[in-house]
């Protein structure tokens, strides 16, 4: 390609599509490059779509987007090996005209999203891997090299939306490779069942959906979570833990998933299903403190590549879409003011992000990833076991006076963690949550 573009977007996931769409529909000449066979072919997500962030990009998306179920129920489970303690929230308020959260299947959804990017006027080239950034003598980014013949292409600005690995940016020295304590490895399966079976098992009507997020002994003391999401005719089910924890444990992601599926609370939900897909992917979980440099001369980084993921609330794609849109809006603003894409000017992107929920939420939980990682044995093993034992004591009616039961429950917590340990865990948790 000989021509020069206003912007090149590397990657056609949620962040890249949001950026490319926003710039193209506002008249910029945009080239988007994706290494996969099509947008979505490399993407793995549970997956919950947060409507508000997509509505800001495509207001009428509900008309033709491939949406699975409208979420009316959320369950949080704290699990030990034989039981779970649950907090369920279900509300008919979620059965609204413009539902707030949906389940989606990323491969289908990203294809649809990519079509919108094309319709907005961007040139989208799939099966094209960006191998290198082209730099000028001052180190500024002026384009990209791809694995295609004569594959050097120039642009005023390059939007790095290459996902969690961020190999391209790391290779160019724009940031470090993600630290293993900041990245989770998740595995996922799709279990197919007739839709009536899914609806009966999860107490759903029509296109209503439910999700389960679970933590506890299922990750064997490692920092991680599992999930079960209902789609129309299949259930997405997966589990993920920090890579640093896998490195020092004798567990494999697949082993954890098998055990999760066999758990007495999970097995009946997927009984008789046909597994048609198995996939593995990384999730950035380092939070605010792991965010790399976000801009420089001729480049910005968005989405998972910038570690924009809220592990506490299990949100990623909404942060990706929002950061992609905000980066595009910052670029559009600079263009309208005829200001060049220098590092100083592109700092506008960071300032705009700071004002958004993306940075505000990540900042709120800035100490949580380190706390969860360093205290994983307590939070993901000891407490779930103690909690389950206490619930069992509370619910089992065996003639033991309640006062004695309470004393026994308290004693088991103190024996396992000591009064000082309990106080310190509670204090650090509350402080990290604030
Ligand atoms: P990606 O979606 O990963 O897209 C990056 C794209 O760049 C890919 O298509 C890739 O092929 C392409 N690419 C990479 N390198 C190159 C290159 N050199 N040249 C060309 N193309 C390249 N988030 C939620 O909001 N809700 C959920 O329920 C949820 N569940 C999840 C479950 C799992 C198992 C996982 C792994 C993630 C989940 N997430 C969820 C997180 C969410 O998927 C990510 O936050 C989101 O996909 C990030 O979007 P992105 O565009 O930054 O990256």
C-alpha cells in the first residue's frame, strides 16, 4: 500500500473497532489491520456485553447485533469443594426496553462490529500481522510494517489495540511485556444444550439470561475466578488464575476447569451438554498500577494492551470500547485544531481518560490486585472453607445451642487466622476496596 493514512489501528477487537469506527465515521482515512482470519476469530470472552458503552458508538445496535441473552440475574458464589454460599440478585427491572447487559459470543459479535467499521468507511485488512512499528529519527511512530510483501504503511498516528500480549508495543520498547503477576490465563468451554433446558435450569423465560461468577477453593489457593454464562443455546463456562500463581503451583488451567465442571453445584447445570469449543486466553489483571505509558509521538495504546481491565467487577470489553472511543475523540480534536500528533498533544488522550469511569474505577481498586495476589491462600482457600463450615453449622439443626454454634464458628476463624490476622485481612481488604 503506497498511500498514507490519517490513522492505522492495529487489532480488530473491542478497542480497535471502537477507535476505527469513531475516526472513520468522522471523516478520517483509517486503515485497520487484524492478524486473524476475520475480526473475532482470535477473540475469547465469557462474555458479557455492557450496552451503555456500545450505545455511545452505535446507538441502534439492538436492531441487528448478534446478542444472546438479556441478563436479569447475577449470582456470586463463594465455593469450597462440596458447597457454595451464594449472593443472587435478580430483578424484573432488567427486563427493560433497552437492556443494560447481554451475553454475546465474541466471534459473531466482533464480525458484526467489524462490518460497522467497514460501513463507516475504514479499510479493514484481515490476515495481516503488524510485525513492527516504523519510527522516525526522533523515535516517533510514523507507520507500521506488516507480514505482507512491501508491507510498510505510513500514517499520522497509530492506535495500538493489539490486546493483552502487546507484543508490538513491547518489541518497540514503548512498554514492558506484562508481568506474570499482572496477567491471568483463562480457559473456556462452550457447552451446547437445547434452549428450553438452559431456561429450565436457570429459571429463565424467553431471552432472559443469568450469569454466575465464582471464587473459592476451585482455584486451589491461587488468585482467580470462574464463570458460567447463559447464551441462547449454549453455556460459556471457564476459569482463570494469575500466571505467576500457575508458575508456582502444580495445577493446570485445564485441570481446574475439569474440577469446576465436576463440582456438585455446577455439574447439573451442564449435564448432557455437547462441548463444541475449547479456548484459552490471557486477561490483564494488574489494574491501575500496571497501566503502561499510554501515548507518545505518533501513537496511543488502548484496551487490554493498556491493561484496562477491572478484575473485581469482571469488566474488560467496556473499558476497551471506551478507551478506543476516547483515543479516537482525542485524535479528532487535535486534527480539528490542526495540531500534530506529538506526545505533548496526545497527552490529551490520558487527560480525557482520567475523567472517565475507566481510570476512576481502576484507581479506586489500585491496591486490590496486589492484595489478592499476596493473600491468595487466605482469600481463595482459607476463608471460603471457614465460611462454608460456618454456614453448615448455622443451617444444620442438631440440638446444639446457637450460642455454642457461634462460639465454634468464631473459634474456627481465630484458630485458622488468629485475631490479629483476621483484623489485618479485614483492614487491608476494606482499605483496598475504598
Ligand atoms: P482483543 O479483543 O484481544 O483484540 C485484540 C486484537 O488484536 C485481536 O483480534 C488480535 O488478533 C489482534 N492483534 C494482536 N496483535 C496483532 C498484530 N501484531 N497485528 C494485527 N492484529 C493483531 N470482558 C467483559 O467486558 N465481559 C466479560 O464477560 C469478559 N469475559 C472474559 C472472559 C475471558 C475468558 C477472557 C479471556 C476475557 C474476558 N473479558 C471480558 C475481557 C475482554 O475480552 C477484553 O477486555 C477485551 O476483549 C479487550 O479488547 P481489546 O480490543 O483490547 O483486545
